[in-house]
């Protein structure tokens, strides 16, 4: 099949939307110099953030640690009330947050509103979890004693978040830490720090003690990590990012035996069987592939389609993706925004060229879009050979790379042939087949006949080299708690 279209007319940002975002930025009280934050749709500087060095980071640790002493003694109800108040402010400021996310990260405004909903859901969830602390009571099997277990705050948590979901990745970590009774130091990514800064300010307005959650922005992430993770006051690290960085942080965490949660890289397989509903599979693939412009750790990476449906699927997907409206996140009608930076654009170009050189068919897209900003046309590649770089590497961009398969056993083996195991997707109208394949996939979560499986009430995390621990659900709060037990001696009375 020949290329369908590369003719995307970029949608410009709406001036009123930009002005709203800039009013929010102006209200943050940011410095006049430091680390630059850019709008990826235009490459223009929109703010400076403070460049905090090691001494400042360690002072933030000390400040949060001291504030945590009092917070750990608050009641679950007190913590829940504060979290409910924070949730209410996040909802009240939905438009401010959404415009800010679009301005600094580039995602379409409709998607940014969705992130605000998703991110605020974590705060509401942990407000509710805070008043349900787990514990247990049992008799000792050999008699003579009762065993009581309870959960206590693990202590000061260092939270390191990525750039792609600047609100949700922050609230997903801060909210369970607060609910469990822990102070925290959060380091947002320099590419998208403004949303986190604003969200923490809203938390303070809601009643979170001013010193309890410290935001540290720095140009030297490695020095920050080496310093704070070796500080004896730190007892927990939670990181979302690449597997390579995660390995480094785990080595540092081993020195002081830190409780560690790692949500790392992915290489998600999306499997479409012959018996799938074609329209449902295409729409689900669109969601799994193009959400956040493909810049998602659970984004569909390796799209496996059974031969009987493959031609129709590829044609339908290319038609849908080729018609996607591309432009600034704050543009009216934008469905796909820019990539985060020029490096990402170069990577998409390299992926496409390598796949075509190895025999893949380019159905749509495959080109950079400009003249300003970091845009790449949404792309569909069919018959991608398994040795192509795009079939082996986390894409993190708007390229749908289709491979074909014959049998269920074959595709499960190919799907599991990776060191990663974060997410997977299965499309089939046979629920027995879908569940059986989901059970055999070596992943932490599976979307069945849908492309957006994440939910605040669900435990999110991977297996193999995609990470340790879980975020969301009750398991997410347990990551910030230590289990203690009391052995109470008993003697008979007469």
C-alpha cells in the first residue's frame, strides 16, 4: 500500500488559551532566571525555574523531615479531610491546570483536561483510603499470645516524576504519601515542572503544612539523587522514568536500604486476533497508541495483528491516523500535539527510516512537520520486521508499527520476548481467548478490548525490568507504610 498522506496543516495555538496559561504561570512567583522551560509547540521560553543545588536539596530534606514528625501524629480523618480539600481545589482549577499542562507539555487541551481528572482522582482515592488503614488481629497458633499488626508511615519519601504526565505522576505519589503520614521531597522533570509547582501550591492552600511537601528543581539530577538518597533521614524513593535511570537509583538506594518503588520502561504488545471487532480494535489502538502523542510508558509499542484481519486493520488504522488533526496543544480542534523536544523528533525520523530500509511499508506519515516546534506526523508502518529498531525499542512517539502473526502460541512468545513487562493489550471477541492470553502475557497490567486501562483504583506497575511496586489502589498506599506487629502475652485467669 502506498503512503496515504503527509499533508498535515498545523493548528496554531488559540491566543486566549495561551493568555490563560500565561496568567497561571505569572501567578507562580517564579524567578527571573535559572532553568528555562519551553513550549514544545513553538520552542519559545515560557518561564524560568529555580536551579537548586545539593545544599538546597538537603535543606529541603531537613525541612520536610521535621514537618513530617507532626504529620505522622495526625489522625487518618485529619489527613483525609486535607486530601479532600486538595481534591476540591484541583477540580475547581481544572481549566488553569489543563491550560498549564498544554502550555508546558504540548498535549491537546481535551487530553489535558482528562489528565486533570485522572490526577485529581488519585487525591480523592487516597483521601478515602486514609481512613481505611490496614491491620489485623490473630491468635498465636501455639496459644498464650495475641498478634496485632498495624501499619506505620515509612518516613520521608523522595519522589522523582517524569515530564509526560506532570499532574498525574505527581499526585499519584504525593497523595498516598500524605495519606500514609509521610513527608516528601518531589523533583519534577525540568521539561514540565510548572504543573507540579502549581499543584503543590494548591495542596498548601488546602491545608497541607507548608514545609511537608518540598519541590526541588535542579539542573543536576544525578547530584540530587546521590545526595538525597544517601541521607539517613530519607526512607523511601519512588521513581517513574527509564529503566536505565531506575537501575542507577536502585544501586544508590541499596546503600541505605531504602524502600523503593520503580515504574520503569515499557515495550507494550498490542495483539489483535482475527475474531476481534475491527472498528473496536482500531479505536482501541488509536487510544493506546496516540494518547499523549504516544509519549506514554504504557503506549502500544509492538502491534501484532493476525493475518486474517491484518490488511483491513492496517488500512483502517492508517486512514484514521492519517486524518488526525495536528497542532499546538492549546489550538482549537487539535487531536495530536507536539513531541516534547527536538531529540524526540529526530528519534521518530530514525525509527521510520530504519524500518523502511528493512522492508516495512510506510502507510501514512513518516515526516517532520514545522516550521516551528517539535512536530512529527502520526505514522503507520505495516509489515515491520522484528529486527527493526522500532520493533525492539520503546517508541515514545506517534508511530504505529504493525507486525503480523499466524497463531496464538506464536504471538504470545513474541510478545513476551522482551526484558520489559509493564502493559499489554488484547483484542478478541472470544473472552476465553482474551483472558487466557492476558494470563500468559508477562506484564503488570492488560487492557482487554480497550486502549486506556489506567485507573486510580487499580494497582499500576510492571514486572521484569519494568519496575517494582505498585501505584494506585490500596497497594499504592502500602508502598508508604511499614508493617509492625505486637506480640501480646496472655495468661489464663480463673
